[in-house]
């Protein structure tokens, strides 16, 4: 049985293909050194349109209103431009509510395509562009520590890591955040208070790394304009020992927090990168592995959720569990030296 691999690696080669959602213009050059927040490509996404009722605005029937339209298809307009009129004693006019381009005008109406800034694709990791993907983006490589999460709110930033969790079981409370932390990336534990997220964005922080979070806070976290990453999941789940050790030993280092939304099909997930120098070539981390004895695994379900163990033995056939289910399972030795028989479906390999 195969398992996706979650990475908590102290140093590795990180290779990421950063691609636009639609064809656009690639700005980066092959061999270029980029920072995580540098724009490497841009594209115009689906345009937004507005339909202006010229006839109603001028108080004229459509056939007469058309005579007073001042712009035709293809014309560029700025916000506040007079697009029709003036008409009558009161000099009635219709003004453009936004900048854009006239798509079509006639029959007492005007369709305007709004001027919107292009979507900017950022590098996401600090490294070197090793390959260009025409019209779509680039492949970037870097070396450093890699910590992957399970949920992110879609934002990206760079800052200095500040560890505020004294232990993997710690809770991050509002009083642990203040204005002296402006510009830092805070590593906390469990969060179940909305004031933590509100304070983090008001300071503002450069990012927030949490072990776990109450699921009721997801809508609020999604609206915040700073990156928020969850490493373990929802509910009160302690941070696994591998992630806690890796982050706490890199306190006060510059880190990249890329809280991308997890897309299993595109092999994209939220992650933290700590740029580190490396001598010689390092292997790329694998994304999928077959379960095997000796592997470190993280347990995904109660009563051992979030704990790390080592597979001692893969059981040769489907095993009956206390729940009555018969399934593929393994004998796992936990960090506490306790052994447990666990379904393979409730384990993930740590790379």
C-alpha cells in the first residue's frame, strides 16, 4: 500500500513548478536568482463586465439615447469620464463608474470591461530559476529546511521566525501577541480564540504557524491578509515532535511561509521553507512511498493523533481491529515506547 509523504526535513533540495492558472507572460529568466515574493509571471484572469443603462441615465428612449453616446466599441475610458450626454436643460450625463474598455454600445446600453490589475504569480521559494515553462511560469530550486502543513489560507510572506510555543502542547493566547512582534512570523500551538487571529493581522505579523486550530475559526482565518498555516489539523492536536524540533531550533531565522491551499491533484500544499546553505547536491524528497518497516510515520486518528512512531512490522493479512473492521495494518512503536496495531489508512509517511 502506498502513502503520500509529508516532509519535515532539516535540509533538502526543494524543486517547485510555479505555474499561472491561465496562459500569460513569463517575467523570470532562466538562471535568475529570485526571492519568494518576486513576481515571476503575470496574466489577465477572467474580466469583469458592467452594463450601463444609458437610456435610463439620460431619460431618453433607446433610439434617441444612442445619438448621445460618446464612445464606441474598443474605446478606453477612465473612471468619471462622460460616456453619454449632456442632454437637455439640466445637462444630464452618464459617467463611467470605473476605468476600462467599451465592448459594445447601442440600443440605449453600453457594456464595459473593467480594467483590472493582472494576476501576479510569485516565486513562492527563494532560489534559482532552473527551467521556464512558456506562457505559464517557471521551475525554481532551492536548498533548506522544509516543513509541510495540512491547511493554509492562501497567502505568502517572508519574515523572522519567533517561537512562542514552549512545548508541542502549548496554546497560543491573545496576550502572547503584541506590537513588538511586528514583521515576525509567530509559531504557536493550538488556537481557539478569534482574538489571536485579529491581533495577528492588526500588529501585523508576517505569518502565523499553528499546530492546530478550532474549526470554527476557519472562515476568519481565510479572510485574514497574513499567511496562516496549520501543521496538524483541526481540534486540539499537539504539534508533532519532528516539526516542533525543526522549527524551535531555527528560532530567529528568516523563513518563507507559503500558506497555499492544499490541492492533492496538483501536488501543491501549504509549506514553510527555511533557506539554508548546502554543500554538494542533495536528493529531492519523494512524494509517495510504499509502507515498509523502519519508516517514520505520523498517526492521523485518535487516540494517537499527531504522534510519531516507527513501523516495526507490516501485518501479513487483513487484521481485525477493536472496532470490528478488518484492514491492512502495521505494528507501530511510538516515541513513548508503547506499541500499537494501527490501520495503514490512518498513517502517513514522514520524509
